C-alpha cells in the first residue's frame, strides 16, 4: 500500500516526464494548448490508474481500457499526435509500476530521437507543393500538361481529378517539386496558356497524415 509521500512522488515524476514529452512534441510543431496540456497530464493520469490496480486481477483490463482511449483521439488526430499519446501513456505506465529510472531513460531516448528527426526534416518532402488546375470538360486531362511539368519540375504526380461547376469543368490536383533553376511564374504562365486562362492555384503541400481536401 502506497503512503501519501510515495503517491505524490509518483505523480510528480510522471508530470515531469509529461512536460518533457510535451516540450519535445512542440519543437518545430504547431499544436493547440489543449493538446499540449493533454500530453503533460496524461502520464500522471495513467500512472495513477496503474498504481491503483497494481497487483490486482483487473490490471490488464484497466490498461487495455486506457489504451482504447487513443481511438477517440485518433479519429481526428495525425500520426504524430497518436505517437505522442502512446509515448505519454507508456511513460505513465512505467512510472505507475515504480520504475522511475527506466521511465526517465525511455522518455529521454524517444524525445531525443523525435527532436533530431524534426531538426533534420526526416521524411519531409523537399520543397514539394500542390498544384490545382481547372480545365474545360472537353479537354483530355490525361497527359495534357506532361510536357510542361517535365520541363519545369523534378518530379510530379497527378493526385486527383474532380468535376466542378455542374460538371462543365475538371479540377486537377498535382504534387510537384520545381527545378532549382526554373521560375514559378513562368511555369504558371505556361500552364495558363494550356488551360485557357482558367484558375490555377499553387500551395504548400500538406503532410501525408493530414491531407488537404479538394
């Protein structure tokens, strides 16, 4: 049976780890205040649950139920957010079992790797942008812009095709990376000639785990 002093120590250690996790997640990442607070408090909450059921037959059920909460957050969350939540939960579980040193080492290693990956831009597309081109319905969109794209981009891919304006127009969505020596304005001007001066939009590519909608 835990005394009050030990109980407070367990929670304090979990809160410190939560602060470290939240700070690591926020490094070069925009997030809401509520999610940052969640990452800070979650290890302490899980720690208390584990302490209360430690040695009980219901421990397995309680842990499984705690992890099932990820389902509700992951419905609108990104892969980064889900990973951060699992990290906070794992740290809280280790703290709740009394392994403070292991919890600290585990949190420090994972947070350090997370910061390093963000710092070096691991997995991020290099200068990748999204291109939206509107064309008339009678223009065959298959390959119509390939010659221009081949000239001005290092790589490109047609992501989707959507009808608009009661089906009289098509809206094409491309992902592309412009060549270093090419002018983006000149690139767009060439596309305008080809699509009859209909709307063209260029924007920064969205992360793969939170795609932009047409």
